[in-house]
């Protein structure tokens, strides 16, 4: 199933999704090929088809008392293999219709979040390996992103230059110790498209 995270931890109490490795160090695999959206997770329709793991604001129907400016935060995703969020593969959307993934979709899609760490993951064979967005005001601004020790490869869309192995826009972004393999053959995309500040 597609994973939606709209929750918020605290400064010293991060919410962590941690993959436990197999006997030879294999990461648990979240395969978007054939994945299904849920209508009960609080994921608004705006995020339908955005990615295999989606981090964003829950819908007002799910959290009716949510204050303006709320955004997910204090999150750590580690030790996972997330792959195949690509328009040549299918998923089941929130209307229970099976369709191809959109071209602009990601293994991990974030819009917005703050205090987010993505470590020791493999993000592969998707329209984008990682996408982190920010919008025009503080309520939509992503902040304090750590991308560390991950393996990116095979992402992008053939014949297009707007999708990349990683595409991030936040205030206070740190990339460290990642390995970037080749994007998919035939793409004009890059290993990193970076629009962050600070």
C-alpha cells in the first residue's frame, strides 16, 4: 500500500520508520508497481499518485481541528528500498481505479515537511527518487532536511529533463555520504536538482 505520513513528532521524539535488514543486509522493499492508495489515511486527493511514500498535510476531513500552518515534522525514514513509482507501472488510485502512475511521481514525495531525515535508503527506478517541495508562505515551506547515506539510481523520465534522481527545495538542506548512480538511460534529468537555501 502507498504510505501517507501527515503526523508530527517532537524535537527529541522523532517518528521513525525503520527497515530492519535481512540476513545479507537487504532492505525491506516498498514496490510501487501495483500499489494501492487508501481513502482512510487522511491523504487528500491532491497527493493521489504523487509517490509511494508521501509526506504532506492531512486533509481537513481527517484532522478538522488542524491549525493554519501545521505541517508534518520530526520524521526519520531509514533503511528502506523504495522503487518503481514510474508511469510505465500501474497503481490503484483513491477512486479504486487502476491507472498508470503520473510521469511526475516519486519514490518519496514531500510537500511540505520540516525536521525530516531520510537515511540509508535505496530510491530507484521512479520518476523522481526524492522530491521535496516548498510553496509560497511559511505554511508551505519545507525546512531542515537531511539526506544522508542513501543510494539513488535509475530515476528520471526518458526524453524529459524535469525529473531527477533527487529534486529538493527547502531551507536548510544537507546532503552527505549519498551514492548517486546513473539516472535512467535517455533522460535529460540530473542526479541532483537543488533549489534550497541556507
